[in-house]
């Protein structure tokens, strides 16, 4: 890079300096604080894009210190400054947010952004820069087709992670171009954002089929379709939840590495994914049947309500989480046409209430270890830990009690040749629930107890033992 100190390096913010988009950051931040702001913000768009950006900047609480900045771009700017050149941050994002970013980074000599009346983008930005620095008096670093008019008036065009088509266009309009690649393009962040490891929860749709010992091909196919539908719909909700939790995730020692929080997945792409995953999910649900489609619609509305509001309401949040687990069992029964027993529903409600409480317990223990009195994005404080632990252990024990009563029911006598073997299931569950609560209490629990159980060798052995007792009872 041959530098001309007389030039000023003008840097764009969204997609260039920042591996995200401040407009969408502001929108999801505002929505995460109060879901009603989503609709108010859309109404503000009628006053123009600049006014829309100013409204979102005021309504949101984006922490610029945790945003995913592009280290390669920052290094380029710092090298320019060390060589005697001046730098400016000029962006279509709201000026107040641009000022906050510049103050945090400390690498810009001046800052300009949209002012609530004029949207500093494209041709308008081009004219502004030419008026301020003169024709050819600045080098411009950007990443989008909207930057082409600016590159046409700049002494040098510097593209950042631009696709090949845009690179060629930049080379066509500019007398000197330089291309900066700071990321490795991969499908991995997109897959990670869908959280395929969480699809394990969706095996609950097979439970009605297994409990009823109805293992024919037609029932298996319907259950598989229900599993696929839940995986798609749930992944869409996970992406939505990550968009709403961007600030909280970036403040978390592990969640900050999630694709959206880290900038590995563009926030615009995540916004599209949250909606796009619902389409194939809805098609699969319609293929299974109208009743199943209604169940999936109710599931999505409840999960969206949880992400937007209910997760911040104490007690209600863990009840909803337990209900969402149980909804998978209900959906499996509806898809396969198998009536659900009261025993199965009662067991699932208490068992998953226990797991939901363990999840909150683990979050609070982690928060306490980091010196925080509250779990990010939740309504609990560390003073609630004894009560949460009590809910976890007592709900788990009630689930075991339901299981013991079921073992003595006429339904078990009809389906199992050796029902006494199911007492082993009760014993294993009693041990596993107690141990899980103890693990969470000691701070060794993963943020999600289901993920922890998959990775934990003792939990896997418990599952194998449970399967062994069930098979022994059915085939003895």
C-alpha cells in the first residue's frame, strides 16, 4: 500500500469497519427491550430513512464497545495514521452512533453520519465528500454497491470483503483500486446459527409412537416429518432469539462467539433466515395435516412470545420452557394420530419444568461467578438461586413420582411382560435429576442441560441404562 499523506482515508461503517449493520443492530436492540417498538419503528419509516435511523438510534441501547469490529480494517486505518495520513468515519448510520463508535476506537480525526433529515448514502455521500475534501482528495473504503458513486470521485477505491462482481465494478469506476479480504467465506456460521445440536430435543416427537409400541412404517414416516418440521421451525426461532439477544450474548463469555453476536453471520442474513426457515417448516406441517399445522402455529407463536417478552418474566419463563418441551410430545401424538396418556403428559410437564429450572440455575451460578447480580436478559437475581434450585429438584422428584405411579398402572401391565423392570428407570431418573442439580449448583453445567447431558458421559450411561430397563420390561 503506497500512501499519500495528503489524502484522507474515508471509512464506511456498516459492513466495512463493522461486521454488522447499525440500522439492524438498532432495530433488534429496540425490539429486544420492548417488542412493541418493532411496530413503532416501522411507522417511523414514513418520515424517511434518515428520520427512521434517528428514531432507532434513540430507541435502542446498542453497546458500541462489544460490537463485532473488523480487525483487518482497523489495522489498515491504524497503518494509514502512522504513515501521516488523516482518517474520517463517514456513514449512512445515524451521526450519534457514529460518534460513539469513533470515540470508542479512537482512530478517526473526524466523523460524519446521517443527521435525521439527510441520509448520507450513495450519491449524497459522494457529493458531501467531494465538497468537503475536493475531487480526488480522499481514498474511500467501502463494501457495497451503494459505494460506487463515492469510489467514482475518490482517488482510490478500497473494497472490503466485496464479491467479485462488485470488485470489477469498482475497478471500472475508479482509477486505482485495492481489495481487502479479512474474512473466510463459509457456510459454517449459517449452520451454527440454526443450532442443529438442539434438534436433539425434537426426538420427543417419537415418544408417543414408542410409548404406544406402534412402530409401523406409516407412523414412523409421520413422526419423521414432524421431527423435520420442528427442526426447521425451532431453528428459525433460535435465529430470532439470537437477534433479540445480541447485546446480552456479546456480554457473555461463551455466547459472544455465536455467529450473529460475533459478526460471523451478517445480521441482515440472520434477519432473512429467521423468516425463511418458517416457509419449508410450514410446508412440511401442512403435508402432515391440518391439526399438526395448528399445533406448529401455536408452538411458533408461543416461542416467539417467549423470545420477545416472556423470557424476562420470572416463573412464567420456566413454565413456558416446560410447555415447549411438552409441545413436542403433543405434536408427535397429533402427527401420528396416537392419543396421549395422562401419565405421559404429567411426567413430561414436571420433568421439563425441572430442566427449565436447572437452565436458569446454571445461568445464575455463572452470573454470580462473573460478579453479576442478574442473568443477562432474564428477570432473576442471584438471590433467587435457592428458590430456583428448589423448583428444579422438587419438580424432578414429582416427575419420578408420576413415573412410579405409572409403573403400577393397568396400562403398563398390558404393554410390558416384566413391568417390574421399569422400577430401574425410576431409580436412574432419581439419581440423574439429583446429580444434575448438584452439577449446576457447583457451576459445571452447560447453559443448556440437554446439551450438557449429551456431552456428559455419566448422563449417557444413565440413558443406556434406562433403555436397557425398558427393553427388558418389554421383551422379557
